[in-house]
C-alpha cells in the first residue's frame, strides 16, 4: 500500500536514499518511511508559511527556528546539571573489567539462555576464582581467549548500559545479577578501579550549556513535529504516539 502524505505519495527513490540512514534501527524500513513522512509534513508546513522550499534543509531549519524556538540554558540550569551528574565530568577514571557474554541471536530461546546464564552466575558467585576458566568455556566474546578480560575501560568505551554497570561496581566486585545489553547477557566483574578527578565547573560550563540548549531545542522540535503530524492527512501507515518523536530525535542527532 502506498504511503500518501497530504496528497503526495512517497516515492521509491526517496526511500532508497533514506533507508541506509536507519540501518541500525530495529525496523529500518518502517523508520525510514516514518522519517520521510515527517520530512514531507515539515516541508508542507514550510510552504504554507511562505518559505522557499527549493532548498529543503534550509526551509525545514527556518520553519523549526521560527515555530519551535527553544531558550538558551542559563547558568543556574547548567550548575544544577553539573551537580546532579558529576560522573560525566570525571577524567582519568578507569576500570579493568572481565565479562562472560551469552550472545542473543534470532534463533536462540531467550528463557533457556537466561536460565543457563543464571546457573553459571550462581556458580561464580559461590566461587569467583573460576571466572577466567568459565569465561574461556562459556563466553561468546573474543575476550574468552584471555579469560573474559576486556582490559582498561574509560567512560564512553562501551555501550551505556554496560558502562553504568561496571563503573558502579567496586574493585573486585562481581555483579550479582545478569546484565542485559544490546549484545546479549553478561556476567560482569571489575578487577581494578582507577579513581578519576572531577573537572571544575568553569572548565565545562560552556559544554554543558551547549548540550542543554541542544536538548531543549530537540524537545521543542519533536513536540512541534508531532503536532504537525496530528494535523496532516496520512494514509498507508499508522504511526504510534511515540514514533514521530523517536525517529525525529534520531534524525536530528
């Protein structure tokens, strides 16, 4: 069924150009179509506002700047963010971590895999000294060859869910439950920690202001785009409530 937005049918050529931008999404085709729907809605509104849509990017940018402005982050907001998230402004903080990965693949029975991983975890909680041995036998990660050792990790070196877990563990700590990430199920321990130091607020104030202003702008743009989608005549696809905001956020990033 063709997707039609305000009387304009989305074409295959546009979809072929858009699709690679969503290759990492859970459903690349749907997210690519949704992104094209949002673009069409924005361009239609830009034209209605009298903007020149021959340069589509400039037209959309001008529309969002005029119709969905966002305030600049002030010093008070930046200081609150700094105080609430000190871990983001640490330098020199490192952990040496080991893990055992139980990879989740399309054909795996997740319940059975979790049950097996929990049995292995219970055995290691009872006898942590066997971690390297068990990692060599069980882990689906190349690090199995070195007993599951991932070496030294800094902030930003791993996926966020893994980072949160390892940087919250003490030296010698073994996470007492399985950690699930986009890569699979992990048994995780921290071998050693190197404590970092907190950068002074003055050194990061500009960085925080830029980030907060960007977050505020993106929120305003997503809300405005969602409003336009609600007014548009769209057939051939049913968008759920959060989908326009999610895809628009990914496109804006």
